[in-house]
């Protein structure tokens, strides 16, 4: 095959290939091809199909009968932080009360950390995620909550990913406890001006005790006026206006979606907002699972993501979330793998990732297993044996 970039490589002898392109392979949403090959030209996929039909290339890699899937797209994480919350988790899981300040504990540690400490922490968790097959991640600010600390978090994140989200509206910080309206004014004013150049997205934690529907609308609308696209932490701990606001504002994603009315499900089914489910949070807080089956059966596009953060979901493992989704949220193994790859891409409004079809980035994971089903069938086992990002083997 002639190259537009210099070098072509074929990965061949793939037992099961997940393309996420129904027009390839078996016609299912996963576009499965058995005994498959992928041809990479530079940083892109040039061809996928049956091994026996693969075009000639410069280099050849034998997958040895393993499965290949698109790299995971983790569309929701909070990785710019310092400190940890082991005591809080231990108390919660030991049935003891814990009265310390949750997010505020991380805010204090993050404000006190140097740029170098925050960057080192971020790099450590990104490396951890990459080893587990994550080739694209979104990450947020939200543990600074001052103009300087929020903009610094975004600047640090933007050095590692294009999918950066301004979450100045994570909680109202203690210094504004008596005047939340003044904090909303800051988030939509001076803080937004400082943060917008470093971010693609704007997010708000729309929940009792955080920001109500009117505040969330004001924050997301202000962000949109500065060129940021909305996404929302919605309906995590209780019913609320977040999901319907997300659909109304054409947010790319409503994240959590644990407590939904029929009207919420209906709005998602008729809008273009993805429902992103984050089962690591329910696992780590022993909370009720989101009803994935209800959303899927209504025709909603569902993404699956880690919500990696030091308080409520300290896992960087998408395979772990897939196993939870299959075991406890009644997703099929096929649905869970789709949601963690193509679903994550949809939640970031991307079509160049999350699939292995000609033109997409050559971001993929090789599994030490004959099929993607093993991700749920063999929970907790490190099955990701190789990771390729932009056409280069990085793990
Ligand atoms: Zn979150």
C-alpha cells in the first residue's frame, strides 16, 4: 500500500477486531471482524479487514491471535489535584461517619501544591491510564476555585490533552459560603476570562449543595459566549434540572445520570446530548447504580468513563468500569466496550477517535485475550498488553 507519510504498518493475525464501524465486519455496532488486520499509515488507520485481504505494507506486526479494540476514550476525569482522601474512603467503607470537607480537602491541598507537583501527579495518572488502554482523556479544573488556581490547572492540563474542561463551578468555596451569587459572578466573569483560553469545554456541578439550575444555566451560557462548549455534572445524587438543561443547551454530555425521571430519559432520547455513566463513583460511594438499560432501551447514546478523582472514584481503569457496567448496570459486553470507546468519542463530539476505520487516528489496544468480551469476563485482570497511540506503539 502506498503511503502518504512514509511508512505503512500492518497489524495482522488479530483474532477479533472491534472497529466500531457497522459498515465493516459483521454489521453490528461494534463492526467486528474475525481473523483481521489493521493497516496504519503514519498516525492514521488506512485499512481494516480480513487478514487474508490486507494490502502489502512496509512493516508487519503479528498480534498472535489476540483481540484489538480502539483505545479507550475517557471523557470524564479530574486529574489536576494534590493530596489524597484515603481516610475519607476508609471511614466511608468502614461504616464510620466522616465530617471533613470532601472536595474542600482536595482544594486546600491543590492550592498549596507547586506547578511541578501538580504536573507530576497528572503525568503519573495519565501513564497509569495509558497502560490500561486509554488513548484519549478529558480532564477538568475544579480544585483551585480562584482565578489563579483554576487557570493554572487548565494550563497544566492543556499541555497533555486537547480535551480540557473549565470547572470553576465545582463547589462554592468556603470563602464565598455566605454569598454564592458573588462566586457565580466570579466564575462567569474574571475567572472565565482567565480560563477560556486554556479550555475547550465548560462544566458545572448541578446538584443540591452545589449549583442550582438557574446558576448552572448562567454559568454555561456565559461559557458558551466565550467559545466554550457545555457539559454538565447532572442528576448524580438526586433528581434535578441538570439533564434537561444539558439537552436544552445542546451540551455534548450529561454526566452521571443516576437519578432520572421519564421526562429526563425522553429528553436525552430526543436530543444530541450523550449520557455519560460513571460507575466508579457509585462503586466508591456504595450508591445506587445508574440505570443503563433504561437509557439504552430508550435509544439514548451512552458513554462510559472513569470520573477518576481522589474523592469519589479513584480509579483510572476503564476496563474496571466496563466490568461494573456489565455486572451491575446490565449493559451487554458489546455495549460496554462501545460506550467506553465510540461513546466516549461522541461525548467529546469527536469522530477521529473511538473507532478503527480508514481516516481515524491509529489509537488502539491489544488485549491478551481472543475477544473484547474478556474485558468483562475476566474482571481485574490486566488484559491490555499493548497500546498504540497515533500509530506508535507506546506501551
Ligand atoms: Zn466528575
